[in-house]
C-alpha cells in the first residue's frame, strides 16, 4: 500500500480537500428506525436535519448518513426504501459546509447519493457488490473501504481468523488494488478495519493495537462508538458507553487513525482538543 504524507495528508472528498494533519470527527446520522444505539430518526427529514445541525454545532467535521441498519442480526432494506430515506437528507445537507458521507452497499444508492451531493461513500462491503466500483469510479467522492467477515445478519456467529490483523490487511489490499485498477485516484481512498463486523472482542482489540500498522499506509477511519465490544469490556449497556467510546476513539487516534466515526461529537471533540494540546507540546 502506498504511504501517505505523514505531515499534511489530504483526502479528496468530493469538492472538499479534507486536511488530515489533525484527527477529524465523523458524526453518525442514522435515518433508520432500528439503529442499535437508539439514535435513529427514521424517515423524518426535518428531525434528521435538526440533528445534523446540532452535530455540526458540536464540531462534526463530516456527517455519515445511513439509511440501512448494519447492526448484528439486521436484515437488508429495499433499494427504493433506502433511497427514500437517504436522498432527501443528502440533498438538504449538500450545502451544509461539511462533507456528507453515505453509508451504503447498494450501487444505485451510491450513484444517486453522489449526484445529490454526497462527498464520500462509506461501504461496509468494500465495493464488492456487482456494479459498486462502476458507480463510484468516475466521481470525485472519497471511498471508505471496510473489512467485514460475513454479512450483518450472521457476522457475529462464531467469527474466526488465523491471523486477524494479517487477514484484514490482506483483504483491504485486494480492495485497494481493485479500485485503483478501475481508475480511482488513491488520494480518494481510506480504510476501516471494521470493528465489530465479524469480530470477537479479542479480534477487535488486536486490530486496535495494530492501528499503527494500518495507518502508516492509507488514512484510517475507526468506528467503535457505543459498540458491543465496549459493553463487553465495561459491562455497560449501550446508553452508558460514552466514556468508553471516547477512550476508544482516543486510542485509535493515538495509533494513527485520522477520522473517528462517533455518536457523541461534543465529548469526542473535547477529548481530541486535549490530545492535540499535549501532542503540540511534545
């Protein structure tokens, strides 16, 4: 994998050039009725936009709009239902001043979202769905390539690896090669090891420890906010995982992650400000 400029890396993100010399906060905006964290706003565009405005005020650098739950055990929604949930929100947020990402695996949703103003496509299936690469290749959108073992409905049923770090790294490499072969500029690509997507707690912790290995190459996005791995560690239910989520985000950034995907923007932003203040004096 090609190494990035470690001093002032940038990510091409639609019409934005996202400066990753400091860690960035991606806010989760679920437009679903069944988000695992209980923060979904379903098909209520007004509520979604109000929540988005609040997230930006709290300091979100990006917004990640999701119209289909990918929690363990979830089932897929139809293409049309996902379009109906996502597109009005993307269109309304296109001029919000921050890049809008869309979390989807469906090529038609990818293409429509980009046409509506989305600056990033965040694909848990790593652009493996037939037609996905073709839907994004000729755009300027950033592409987040994530690792997942299995599918959301079954991914947490006895996940197994011989070498989780090596296998995740090898998978991401093959997906990068597929995108680059299709003409995607590698300045548009970022990686996500896929915490909680077909991994046990031990697998997740191994990936978090290996963050420097991933982040030496392409920019890394880390998403652990409120996930069950944190519940396993702390014994806390999802609504009581704020402190653990902030700690996990800081650990990822310390390992080199450039974007953290979170529910709790203000608390994460405060923690990162302290981290930056200490690092600037180092």
